[in-house]
C-alpha cells in the first residue's frame, strides 16, 4: 500500500481534474469516480442517520441475519476490546444494524454516524469499505485518505459481503473499523473469517428451521387433508407443498411463486405477512409458525374454490363471564385462595398471579374480570412468551399508518387498546422483552398508549392482571425484569397452590375431566378403580391440573372397558407413584402402618430433610406429599420443624 501522503495528493488531483494517478488502486479509483458521479460532497461531515422507527423496521426485517451473527459479534467484541477497533454488521443497503468492540472506537464512530442507524453506502458517504464492498460485491479494505469524504479519512476499515448460503443473495456486510492509526492489514482476513462464521450459522439455522417447518406442515396436512397446503420459510421460499399444490398456486396466481418463493413478501416484516398474504391470496388461510419467540415461516391453505365459505385455521372462542364457583376445588388451600381472589377482584388494582405451570392461573384471571369493576369490558389475553421478539411492540402497543413496510394502511390497534374498558391479561409476563418494559410502565402510569411510529397518545382505561410461573422479584434483582415495573404490576399478589397441595381435589378433578372427555368422545363414563385414585393422590403432578387432564383423557382414549385400573395409568405416573409409595404410606383411613414401614417412613423423611438442607417445602416436594402432611408426620415422629 502506498504512503498516506501520496494517497492524499492523488485524491486532491482527482478532485481538481477528475483523474487519478496510476499509483491509486483500481478499486479505490473506481469508487472515487462513482462517488463523484453520485454528487457526494467531499465536505460531508457524516453519514445519514435514519429515524428510530426505520431502524427498528430494518432490524426486524433482517433479524435472522442479526441472530446468526450474534455469536461471531460477541467473539469479535472480546478480540477487539483493547484494539481500538470495532466490528460492524449492516444490511444489504449499508444500514448499520449492530456494532461491538472497543468502546473508544465506538464513541469515536458517533462523530461520523458510524453507529446503529448510520447509512454507509457510496451514494450517501462516498468511498468507504462498507459501501464499496456493496458496490463491487467483493471484500475490500479502505484506509485513511482513500476515503472520498474528508471527515471519514481519519478511519481505516475492511469489509466483506455476507451471502445467503442457499441462493447467494446479498444479506449484508461485516466490517472492521477503527481510527487510521490502528490500521492492521490482517483486518480484512479477520472480516472474511467472521463472514464465514456467520454464513455457517445461517446455514445451520435454515436447516433447523426447515425441519421444524416440516413437522408443523405434516401436522397441518392431516388437518386439511382435502385442501392444498404449502409451507414457506421466513424469506417467503416455498419449502413443502408437493407438485399439485404448487400447480394450483401457479394456475390461480400466475407468476406469484415462479422463482420458488413468494417474491412479494421480500422486505415485508413478519408482522405484515398476514395482511400481505390476504391481499395476494384472498381465498387462502395463513397461519404463522412461531418457534422460540420468532416467526420461522408460515402455513398457507389454498382452499377448495368449490366451497362456498372458507374456514379459518383458528376460531376464537366466544367470550363469556367466568365465576370463581366454576373453578373446581373444595380443599382448604383452594377455598382460601378463592376467597382472597374475590377480595382482590373488587379492588380494581393490578394483580400478579403466581403459580407453577398448569395450576389454572388464567381461570383466576377470568374470574377476577367477571366479578370486578371491568366485567362489562373485554377480557384480552396476551401470551408474552408466544410473540416473536421483533413483533412484540407492534402486537402490544399497535402501530400507526406507514410505521413500517407492510403496515396496514389505516394502522393497527394493539392489545392494550383492545383491552380499553376491560382487563388486559399478560400471561408469562416474565418473558416480556426488557426493551419493551419501560413503555408498558409508561402506559400504566400515564393512562396513554403510543402506537409505534406515532407521537399521539391515546387515552386508555384498563385493569392489568399478570401471570407468571417465575419468581419475578428474583428476576428483577438479577436484572432480567425491571424492578419499577414489578412493583407496578404486583400491587396485589395471588399465589395459586399446586395440585399436590390440594388433597382430594385431584379426585374431583379426575371425575370432572373424565366426564368432559367421555362426552366429547361419545363414550360411556368410565369408573376409576380405587387403586388408580390412590396413585393420583400420591403422584406429585409436576404439570399440575393440565397434566391431570392430559392423563385422564389419555386413559379414556386408550381404555378398553368401562372400568379403568392400574394398567390403564400411564407408566411414568405409575412408576413415580410406586417409588414414593415404597418409602411413604398412603394418607388414607385404615389400620396403622407396620413397625417396619414406620421405620422406613421415618428414614425417608429424615433423608429428604437432609437432602433439602432442612427446607420443609423442598423436602415435601422430594417426598411427593403436601406440606401439611409433612408437618403432621414431623409431629408424629417427634422430629420437630426447625
């Protein structure tokens, strides 16, 4: 590489008479010419910086690239932490999506907008490694005075395009940048190495996503046996469907997918797919495929056009009021929690309902809605763990007209607006992305909701009930949940007991679920052998009421007689219950245990206490019994509770 002074002199000659000396690299001279043709001013101080909403949109569109690049960015961050350099990830237009590395370089980059939201193509900021790599589709290193704009000439950068491993489409650029004095000729090789790592991660992610899509596709094909059905990935590529489905698609929509993908979806965020596909395929049904909080594709059902009406993939249940008396359970634990819930319902204050998975938290939320001051309004449930991270904001807060590509023309009201005058139920609230939590806090404190892309606050009046199976206070202390939001949503706290602490409620629930299942399957109501009910009393039910319902329905579905015995109980339930029964007597009326069994029982309690470090709740879980039973046994054997 020729000396910096010679490059600076050559650049001055080019600006003066439009020609570059032969000593200037061909790639640089060509880029200078393109920059001049674009009308870029050499006095430009910095690159354009796009508005926040546009950055969010681009981040959403290119989220698969960002996720695939995260491990490489973290690794590069550590390697560059003391090198006065940073690594940059852009989309195909040169818009910076992510930066990482030495904080000194990152701070220095703000001066020229070498930061998130900065647009580094040649059209706007002239010769630079990112823009020149996009223009030439080749790896390139641009150092110091080789940059076209004066202010950028204090930088050195090395960039390479990132290619899609399937079809070679340009996905973005990875770049290593730093002050010119930190120039390292090996930076380009480093950038290329990171590119290969990202492309490998993308290929692996594609393969994994396609396998998940296949499983989902096969399930839906059984449901829609008389319809043509296709599966598309997150880029609109048709992955599965069969020749007949593709012929049907092409026959009724010529050119729509001639390239093997629905090209009209390119550049449309996943949140806009449903609207876009309704316009493209008005007679079809579309269902997004969500995996680990992100949309990996969609299922499209091309309905038989001879049918007068088109069924939907999901039919919403009619909303109705739900009273506490409909929540089954006469145990002391349930009577107590229902009484507490009734008192809480009348207050109108925010409630945090806590409990293990499957205990019935949403049933309590619905009952609180029905008996509280917002009963005349809607009940709007939101599963915070089931919404893709990049769609969460628009789903909860809504978006305004033109907020992003693919947005509905009239905008879209989010779940918060839908709950106006009623109750908003946030299930799995601990899964809410940290970056959206301040906006929810603002809604709760101000009574105004701001749609994405709008500065106009919309007044709302609602009640908030949040559900969680986590210890949210511990999550807040660990920095994974905002402490101020925790105290705002947990004005009142309601703990739902697990099934193992509810005594004979398990028997009542067994008969209830059996009656429902038998009626639905049009089978006679079976009788449960007493030994089965004993096993159900003894089993710890880690999945709680939801697991019990599943087990009962399984037994009725597979049972061959009107009486269900031990052999009909799923093996894993029977085995775990047998293990506890071998060391612990059943809590049933009858003769006292034998001396040998009492010794075994006492030994089991002592062992569980030792393993639990004296924690009685943990010890009860290990034994598979209720805490009240453990307390009684401790008194019986004189073991004490300390």
